[in-house]
């Protein structure tokens, strides 16, 4: 294993992937539409304009829009929503950019194995720039950081992974492990020909801060984690872990499989 391509929100920063949900809920609220957190999370991981488009296509949301505005949401409506979303998300990211517990140690583990660190995201370049600056202040500096703006399309297309491979000068793609907390992350990795690892507890599948998660009963924690594991396995993840700090044994297993000539 030569490199990891890591997601941002819910995988390395922002435990629970809260920033996008906070902004999306308030964005639609500003139009007089009350979307749920579940609806905001349904297509998490996509390029944010695609994410907003997906929310607008949800039957209940589309019906609310028609009831309020007397016509279906248009492409112009989408562009207006996205234009409003961008500055709100950039402003929000400063608050939701804390490194997740155990991530610094996981990065050190990977680097001690000689691995390089790339990254992909559903955020735009200005949003990613905020995260890069905040993460650097906490000691996390990936070797490559790619966003949809750089390659013309976001997940589940594999282009961001390929751009990381170019930037890191690493080939073949089975030398990479793609790690993320959404089905879109898993699909991105599979489409690029990498190993795909899902992250459950810290990400979108559970959607809670670290404090709120551990305030739950042990039975409730286990139930939420198992449900999230099932969803990421269904998306095709080769492995599913609770958080990035559990990556070491997964890397060992993948190295063993590569040594036997296996591919993703």
C-alpha cells in the first residue's frame, strides 16, 4: 500500500459531518422549506451543487417547493441556491474544522509505513482552502488535496482519485486505499480501482458529535454503528471501520492481499 486518499468532513475533520447539514437545512429554511437532517444527509459526499440538486429531487421537498412557489424548482433556482450556499458554507467551516480524535495518530501511522496522503472532497476549492488552512494549524497537511473544481466533476466519478495519483506520482490504482464516510466515497474509490474503506462512527452515517455519540447508551451506540456498517458494506466497501484510528490492521490485511496478487 503506497498511499491513502482521505475524505474530509466526517473522516478527518468535523466529527459527524455537521457543517454541510447545518448550512443546507438553513438554506432551505430561508426559502420557507423545512427539510430534515436525514434529507440533507441522503446524498452527502457529492459535489455540493449536485447535493442541492439531489435534495430538490426528493419527492417531499419537490412537493413543498411547488406548493410554495407554484412551479417545480428550475436550474436557475439551483444556481441561486448554490450561490447562496457557498459563502454560508465557507463561514460555517471555520467552526466545524476540528481534527477528529485519533486522526493525527492515524496519519503518523500511515506515514511511518512510507505512505503518501491524498484527499478528495465534495467541497469547492474556496471551501477546501479553509479546511487546508485550519487542518495545517492542527498538524495535518496532506500531500495532495483535490476538489471537483480541479477535474470538472465530483463523486462518484473517479477523476479526483486519478488526479491524486498524478500529483503523488503513484501507480497502479490498487496501490491506493480510498477512505471516506459516505456511499459516494466508496463508489468513488471503486470506480477508480482503489481499495475502499468506509468510516462509520465519526461520519455522515451517524451524524453526531463525539460527545453526543458517547452520551448514548452502549446499546444505542452499537445499533447506530451496525446500521451504518451495513449501508457502507452495501455500497461496496472492502472494509468498514469506526474511525480513522482503526486503519492500521486494515492496511496490514490489504498489504497481505496485494502480496498474494489480489486486486480490489
